[in-house]
C-alpha cells in the first residue's frame, strides 16, 4: 500500500557533499506533488548554507553524525513530522528514524533494513544516475517523478576572498572519496600554469577546511597570481564566487555538483569513479580521463596498482586543451 500524502516531511540528506546536491531534484518533486507539505531537510550542519535560499525548503535541521543514536532520534522527534524519506542506505539512519517515532519511514531495502522502514524500495542492483535514484524514493507515495535540473541560488553577498574582477576559474583539487581520486599536485600545478599562460585566467583554489594546507602547498608550485579561498568559507561564499567563474576545474567530486546547480561549466577529471553514477547534467560539462586504461571506474579508494596510472599518467596538456572549450 502506498504511503499516505504527507503534511510534514523530513528528507534525511546523503552524507557526501556531491550526493547531497544530487538529491535536489527529489526536493523539487516533493514540493510539486505535495505543495502544502512542510518540507524540512536533515543533514550535516555545514550544509545549511549550501541549501539556503531555496524557497521550497521550510526548515534545515542540523544533525551531526557524531551524536549518539539516542541524541539524533531526540532531535528528529522534536520536529514532529509524520514522514521521513531516507536518502542514505545505512542501517543507522533507519534506526534513528524508527526510534524517533516517525509514522512513515521511506528508504531502500538493504541488510534487513526494511524491518525498520514502513515503506521500502528495492536495493540498488546496478549503476544508475544518483539524481534518478533519489527521485525514485517519492514513488513510495504512488506518484511518478521527473528528474529536473538541480538548482542552488547564489546569493549576492560580499566575499572577502573573491577575485576583484571577472576572468577567473575555480579549482577544487580535493576529493573526500580517497587518494585514488586526486590528481597529483605537481601535475595539477602544470595544468594551472598552462591554463593561465593560454587564457590569462586567475585560478581560485578552494576545498574543505581539512584540505586547506594542501591548497597552500599547491599554490607554491604556481608561477602566476592566484587566490586561495579562506579555510572556513561557507557555501554561500563558495556559491557566490563560483557563479561568476568561467568554469570549475575539479575531480568527480562535490564541487562539480555545486557547479552544476549554480550554472557554471565544469572540467572534471575522472579516474576511479564510474560516471554511470554521477554523469548527469552534461550540458556545460567536459570530462577528461586516461582513456587508455581498462581499470577506470574501479571505485578503489586507494589505487592497488603500481604508480596510480589513471592520475599519474594523465598528461596536464589534455586538461589545458580541454579548458579552451569554455573560452569564447
């Protein structure tokens, strides 16, 4: 039996940054089909500024994963929502929702997780684009869905570290996934130096607070002017600066998905991750990879091969040449 139409619904966001952004089409589907429903987001406290400015979101509930199951459950119980959609496939997220006493709990079956859910969808059995997989959760209500473009508003605010004028691109060399996803610093520097020499664009380096020292080290290898974003820049600042950038150079990471949502072109370096999961919104995107290898998309967090060839053997000139696609 389908779930009842909700009057107050929480969406438990995915934990990875890119996945959280790829859940945006699910949120727009909820508001389109249940316009009177009070919609709350639950997730990483840092994501509150990421989703700020969305008119169809009524509330953001910060939920730190370091809290105990009981503490998390109490926070959700206090929201007094009748329904929750769980984007994470973890046992713990379902247990928190169950202990919070939420009447309708929607998620995917995995490792007997359905025992904690009231409405479950089948486990994911093959690679599919994540925005579609998240939107599919709304079918628990007996309704269809459309995978609309992801959208995040970029606020018009003053940002202390923003470039003083246009003519820049943003660079996100980090990736929370693991070291296998990271392009070596000396090769990234060669690519940035080449892009600057060819197009006279200023690179703006940014990343998670934990990546700040790596950005500093990368900047020491550059032979031209640059900007390093402040260590604890919030997502409103990043969205503002990114919106005006010529393009974003990044890995297959959260930075690409934010760029998609604010409407900025992306030049993404692929290696261990499979684009079958993340290659959505391809208008304005250019992917580069070491296509000579048959191990691409292995999903290893650390490379088991000698020399990490998908990254170490990717010629920076390929990235420099690809950047010309974004220059009028």
